[in-house]
């Protein structure tokens, strides 16, 4: 592709020719004149991007299993008593249970009023964390059985007790719904049966 020399290029060539003539007069080697091709830098260069990794190693991990999940897929829960939407920890009841004999025996040893409630709470915590792990569950609302969806956690026996996570629903008749739970359990319920939907917090 031919390009037109700029005034700067023409001045450069003229200076090289004068230098060649001057060297020739002095008997020195001449300088080979090389063609000058103007080089134009673009005003802006497109940034070079490294190819994106199609497989990201930072994909979010799957949700961890609830702490109270048992081998059959059901979830043991704690905190069945609620005030509105706020669960009352069963650890409170354990502490009160230890406080009653502690204060009853305060005449024997004043420290029992502190030791027994603390020991009762510690026992409750070890039990719900290690011996018989349980999850905190909060009742959110009630829905008809035929309005439930896979992935929903519901109470298995009324408003309290263990929880199951629904995996599939099948209408077996106009007034019956077969609900399958994580772990393989199933329940056949009337379509209009009220189920307690819960939120698992740990």
C-alpha cells in the first residue's frame, strides 16, 4: 500500500543526502540511504484481554445440609415455641429447669443457684449440637397440600416436631396429593390439608 511522504520525511531524506555528499568529499564511506516509510501510531489501542475461563473455580458451593438432618432425610428441630415470628430457644427452658432446683437448694449451697442452670444449659447445647443435632426452625405460614412446591420445608406432624423437605408432588386423585420428601419418605394427604411451612436457620 503506497503512502505519501510527509514534510518531515522529505526533510529527513534531504539531510541524509547532504551528509552523504559531505562524506564523499572527505573520502569516507558513504552512508546507504534507506527508504523512509512513515509509521503512524493509532490514537488508541484496543486492550488485549486474556481469554476468559469458561469453567470458574469460584462457583458457589451447594447449600450445606441442615444440622439436624437424620439418615432418613427428616430434620430434627429445636425451638418449637414461638412468639409471633420469633422462636423461643429451648435452651431457655433448659436453663429454667436447672434454676428451679438450684434456687430450691440455695440454703444448702448458694452456688447451686448458678451452677445448676449453667450446667443445664451446657447439657442442652451439647445435646443439640453433638449428641442429637437439631436445627432451629421457624414456622412461616400455612399452605394447602396441593399448593406446596419442591424444595419447601414443612412440619411433618402439625405445627411442631420434625421437618421434611419436599422433593416432588403427585396428585393421585381429585382430593389427594402424594408428597415425596428428601430421604425417600412419602405422605398421602388430602389436597386441602394445611401444612406448616418453616424456615430452617441452621
